[in-house]
């Protein structure tokens, strides 16, 4: 019943960013143990905003939630938050993206997250060509990674690095 959220996994635990449930925007984080059956359990909350269309990434230690959008009131965010995957609790401020945006594509290795493209104007806008990166185990603002050849939004990304094991 939820959509416009996100998910991340460290290989043993999956964490779900709830997003929108059809009537309310949620800041709820829930988790599952990947190797067992059962319903998601409460992990904690996002520390800031009830946002949708975030980018989510994880390595074996940290989960990252970046950017996002809320339609009412219409706002785009540049925040980056992190959680420690094997410890329950609320997210913590990591830093900021180089610009406000949502609908980003992201991929990561064990050490770095890269996000590209996105959208930062509503209701309809041309996609962005911005690319940022962070070092997962540090904190601080994202750094410019370069630009794509044209603006894009809502596409996909992949990495040859395994993010968790």
C-alpha cells in the first residue's frame, strides 16, 4: 500500500523507507531480516522531513537516504541522512547534496555512493544532469562528480561493486 519510498539492504537486514501510503507522507523506517519470514518491524524514523522519491543506498554498515520531495507543500530537499544497518534507531544527518532534488538514480560500491540526474521543479520539469558522490563511512556534504550529457529523471543505475557483502 505504500509507494514512492525506498529500500536498502546490507545482506542480512533490509530497511524500508515508507514514503506515501495513499493519504499521508511517512517518515517511518521498517526492517526485515532477509533470511527469515515475517512482517516488517519498526526500525526508527527519518530525522527530517516526510519525503518521497528519495535515493537509498547501503553498504555492510550504513544505509543512506538522500534528497526527496513532498507535494504538499511542494518542496524538494537536499538532505542526506544515514542509519547504522544493524542498530535500530532514527536516521542521523549526514550532510547535503549539491542541489535540491528527487527522482535521482543512485548506485554504490562498499565505499562510495554516486547519485545522478533527478528533478527539482514541480509539477513537470526537464530532468537534471547533475551527479554527486559521498564516501559512505564519512559524513559531510556531497561532492560534484560531473555532469551527464543530458538531463534525466526516473531512470535507473547499476554498479559492478557489491554494496554489502
